[in-house]
């Protein structure tokens, strides 16, 4: 694994007597004496990009730092997988006690994650890397959450019709599972999280015609262009589904500019302000929301506990290593209540 530049780091850490649990201070750290129960753990929360969703998670991380007496930092890679890789390597070099990461491409990052897990407590959040040596995953079942989104699609479009899907990228475990769950629900198939419909293929089953899945690799300009392209290519489009937090607002912009706002059903995922306002205004039918605040807070709780010597069982992590934080459906009848809760978590009320 020479390309990851971790061999010199590992040798240096080993020479300093670092343990596999990551409890000792590594070279380059400021040193928090966190190897003792009385020490203040130093933990990091690494996202998979920059988005309003992660601002909510950051509030949870900060709350967790106060509640569980830990030093915390939040890192948001703006340049994709290479940026996230650099962040993880830097954190290990600095000797942090724990890292919570949302892997961008788990299949191609497993080796990197396993190396990091040798020298620090490593967990995943939001999107899992199930084949890695991470100690647990904090988040939701994205396949079932996608299924919930599909249920919203069927409510919004009881007669069926043409549907376009928008998502950042499909390399992520959460993205693939979320999209598949939505498709399977809409087409009323049996639940099977291992199923995978090719993103570039049109799907025609019964009263449904899914014209394709548009990816943008977290490029907002491309995301909006994708929405515009779907409207242009399919003048009889009936519905649009945005599966990442920033997709629905971009879809709404494209619909407004194309004089299609309110004429094409919009079903969303996550809790961007524009999405919630769209639900209030009637331009968005509904959205499935996660709880990024708890992703952040629970990540700090678990990493701080592991650093202090608690076991996963003591931290109430299920035997399968999956701490489930359930998703919710938001429609017009509960959007105000949810938005108030969200603003409270962000300290805006």
C-alpha cells in the first residue's frame, strides 16, 4: 500500500509504542493524556463532502463534545476522495483517539480504513464500509429509508408516470442502497438490498417509467444541469426524486426557470431549508429525513467511550455493529413541527 504513504507513519507509530486501540499519544499530537480514564478524548468527525446536511451533523458533534467531555473537530472534504484520504492520514499522524468517517468509496478505501483502524478507534457514520475493520456503523438503513421515499412517490403519483432520479454519486454504500430501496418500493418488488438496477438504463414496469438516474459527483452546477436536461428531454415528465440533500433545491430552481414548478411532482430526501419551504408551499410533496444531529452526537459518545475503555456492549451497540437512527417521512402535516425541532438543534431558536 505504498501509494497511501502510510508505511513510514506506521513504523513511526510503532516505534513510539502506539497500541492497536489508539489509546496512546502518537507523534505530532498536542497530547491530551487521553489514554487515562480521566483524560479528555480527542476525536474527529469526517464527512463525505460539504453540504447543509453536515452543518446539522456538526452541531451534534459540538453538543457531543460538551456532553461527553471530549475535544472534537469536524472535517469536510471539498475535493472528494483524495481530500478525505489526506484528512484520515493527517488525523492518524496527529494521534487522535478516534475517527468517525462517512466513506466516499468504501470498496476502494477499505485498505486505508483498515490501516487507520490499527492506530485509532475507527467507526463509520451515514455511509458504511461493512468490509472494513471499523468498530460500528452509526446511521440508518439506507435501503429501508429509500423504500420510505418510494412510498412518498406512490402517494404523490398514484397514477404512476415518468420519473427521473437525481443523486450525487453511486460509489457510496448509502447512495446505492437508498436509490435501490426507492426503486424497489415504487415498482412494488420484494425487498432485496442486494439488487442493483443499472443507473443508465430506463426501467419500464407496469404504470411506471423511470427514465434514468442522474449523478453529479457533488458538483452543484452539474446537478442543476441534470435537472434541466431531464425536463428538456422529457417534456411529459411527471415526477423528480432528489436523493441527496442538495438535489431537491437544484431541482426546484430548474423547475422554476422552466415554468414547471408545481406541474411536476417533487419528492425529496433530507432537510434542506428550500425543501422544507417547498413542502409548506406545496411545490414539494414530501421528504425523508435522517437525523444528522444524532449522527454527530452519537459518534462522539461512542468514540469517547471507546477511548475511556468502554466496550461496544457497554456503549449499547447491537451485536451486528449497527446503531440504527431511524429515518422519518415529512409531509405538509408535520413539516412545521420538524422544522422547529431542526432549528432548536442548530441553536436558531
